[in-house]
């Protein structure tokens, strides 16, 4: 690992893409124990070169306070002599005979008002608990490094103290789960072992980070996350044409939008990432790729559901997201969880739509609650738009992953 964690300026450009199933020293990942070691190695790489390092929860003291009248929970964390708090909204099902899964969703305050999201209400109507999480209380969405996280872990000159905002927001998700495990779950009728975490756009990027760093998250749902989320950096679908008739769209729809450039992430949005990422000279120097981030959400009892639109998502490189999803499949297969890696594509909308929620909750009814009869055809959650209906229009890089495509499509038959 010494070479892998070298100074950014000493990294060498590479023509080949980083291999998911190969250690930094060249050894192949072949067994479950190999993967656990590789997982630790990848988290080191992401920590050092992209997102930053997740603090050690064992060094924190956490408490919570539930205000049922206002449907709120305040989480307070103490560390290093400092204390900081943030508040989440609770939307609970009317009746639940046993602890239920929890849909945790990143969301904005709209017009300064914090209210449950429409998706939270959909989840509660289906018998799930929902927590609406405004991450801007944890870290402001700018380069000032302010908020609950940075109160406890101030940004400084040391690499391990230069953590980006995406990781800070993901830390907040982990603190919510900590609170549920420490007693809030029992009080609220929530099963902390069945948490789903979802976010859209920059929040989708952070939801993917949360799922990578915290193995307690049962279902990771990054939506419309693009570059820095689950889109492969080394691809570009600008100018490509797709057949969207299965979604009610055009036969030859052309993506006229550029994909978000790597330099854009290092520049104006660089505060989302750690300092080393901002210093990266180009994507060819980066020792990771985003199929690795998808793989970090894998587990024998874990699930990923990538959600994206297409006509609304030119900037977010939908094909690159599908490639990351596809290329992560070997880890899911190794863990005996091949059918637990999923991708939903809708026609238009930079959002998790109600139709997506139908798929998500039906899927969770089956995989978390053991139900058998659901309305959705869950076989449509396998990136079908690209891997089936537009396979002949995809970039040549997909040819490198044909065995992974074949593995995924076994579950779409």
C-alpha cells in the first residue's frame, strides 16, 4: 500500500483502467477473505485520493432526543471537547406490528422550510418509516467547511483532516444509524438493521459514499449521481444516440449535453472532495474508478439500487453510470448476491420518481420483508435500457465487461 498512497504529485499516468478484482500489488482477488482485504485497500484509496477518511465512531459520544410532537429527532455528537447537533424529520407509518425498515433520504430545505419529502410520505404509506435528512446542517455546501461535522473535525493542513463535504454528509447518515441502534429505533419502531439510504444529484454522490463506507446500510440508492458518484470518469456519452421507445421516448434520442468534466469536480466543486483529489492532474492519474465505489456497497445481505433518468441527465453520463453498475458485478457474484445489484432508468426527471419508489419498495418488500407478491416486474431493475435495448449502441468499453453483462442479464430473463 505504500506506493498506492503516495503523494499525488508522484502518481504516474496509466493507460489501463484500475482493476476491481486485483490488489494494488497485482494479486488477484479470488476468495471472500481476499475481497475483505481488497475492500479495506479500496477504502484507503478512496480516503486518500477522493473523499477523505471516516472518523472513528469509537472516539465519539452520541446522544439523541426525539420530539414526537414535531416529528423530529436531534442527534448530538461530542468529540475532542466539542459538541455539535443536527435534526432530522420523522415520518412513521400509522400502524406497525413490528420494527420496520427505514427509508433515509437526503433532502433540501425548500424556501427555508424543512418538511418530509414526497418519497418519505410514499414510504410511510407503504408501512416503512422514513427519515428526511438535510445534510447542510452537517456541512454547508460550499468551501467554508462549516457545520456540525467540521465543528467536531476542523479542516486543517493534515491529509486526514482535509475531508470533503460528500464524506461529511455521509458521516451524518452514519450518526442517524448510530442513534437508531442506541435506542431511537426501539422507541420509533424502526429496525436499524434495515436502513435504506437515498439521495439525488450531489446528494446521490454522498449516498453512494455512505453506502461504501458504512456496511450497516442495507440498501444504497444513489440517484442521478454522475461524476464523483457512480459514473465512470473514463467514459463520455456526449453525442451518443439511444432508442428510448421502451420508456415512451424517441427511437433515436441524442444526448447533446456534455458530461460533467473531471476538471469541474476538481475546481468549483472541489470542496466536495478531499484536498488530494483537487490536486489530481487528470483522471488518468486516479488509482480508482467508480465501479469500485459501487462494489463497496456489496454484501451478502446488502443491496444497491442505482436510479437515473436519461433525457434529463446528459450532464450525469447515464451510460457511465450503467458501466459502473455493470463492472461491479463480480463482487456481488463472489458474495453470492448477484441479484442484489440493480439499476432503474426512467425517461425524464432529475429525481427519484414515484414510479421508482414503486420499484424500490416492491424490491424491499421481497428482499427485506420476505413478501412474494408485488406489483412490479423486478426484472426491469437490471439496467435493461442499456444492457438489453441499446447494447449495440454502447461504447466499446462495454465489450471489456461482457461476462459481467451476461451475469446481470441472468436475473433479467
